[in-house]
C-alpha cells in the first residue's frame, strides 16, 4: 500500500510499500518521529482516506473500494477513536459527549451505559460537568469513554497521551489497556513514546514512509 500526495509542483510519497496485518484483539504500536507518516497510516487503516496504490481490508471488508458514505458507516458501527486533542463538544456535558455516538448513529441515547463507562474511567461524579470544567486528563478520560460507547471492534488512538503530564498519561495508558482487555477490542496506537509502545503486543517503526516490525 502506498500514499502519494500531489501538489502543483511535485508528488510527495507519504507512505511506500506498507504491508501490515493486525489480528483481532491484539494491540499494536506504530512509532516514529514526527512527519514519518504514522498519522497518515492510521487515517488509511481507519478508512478516513484511501491509498494511492494497494488495498485495505477492515473487519473483512475491502474498505479501499468503498465510497465515503459506506466507509463512514463501518466507522460508525465498529471503530472508536481517541485523539491527542480530545475533540469534545464544549457545550455538552461529559455525559452528553459520551452519548453523542448514539445520536450520530440515529439511535436512542443509552445514558445507563454512558454513566457506567464514565464510572469505569473514574468520572462518575463529574457526568454533568462541561469540558471547560475538567482537567486535560479528565477530558481525555471522557474521550476514551466516548470511544467505547459503541463497543468498537477496533480502537485507533493517535498520541492519546501527547497533551498530558507524565502522571496523568500513565493513568490514561492503564485505562486504555484495561478497557482493551475487558472489551476484547483491537488497539492500534500511534505514539512517539517507546515506553507506551512496549506495552503493546507488537511494535512497528515508521521511517520516511516505510514500516518495519521490531
């Protein structure tokens, strides 16, 4: 699989000859320096973009051949995301942010499940608080609870501890791996933190658009 981006003056190869297979329920880390292509690879694996060459199979579906709408449906039904920047809705409470995936799928809000998830991430007492009333670590915990709201088969986490202090980051990592084991969710972690990567079943190094397993 390759990804080439064209500008007016040149063609930039972001990913070249990437070959990756991930088993159900395993955790993998993709590490590398900034600009190595880690986040681009994650957006392709999650069906947020399509490769220039090659194909991508997600949950036994050839997603690189699907249109935007069909890929979005697969993500909505089976995929969870945790980003470095939390991406919470400022006007919604912690509970409202966690139940948001239900509304986006056109389903009734399952507030009982949302409360249980917030409880499991240690925020049962903060369900009515807005993001602005929560610390960075608490906001990331809300984002993790939201990611598990639809019981995803696969979770993509892009630098999930990048904006957190070391102590908070450690708690977030424990939470991610505990939920990963508890729910049997496949975890794909993009990080530059080697100690975090070593917690995963396998580590892949991204360097100048090429991927190698450690």
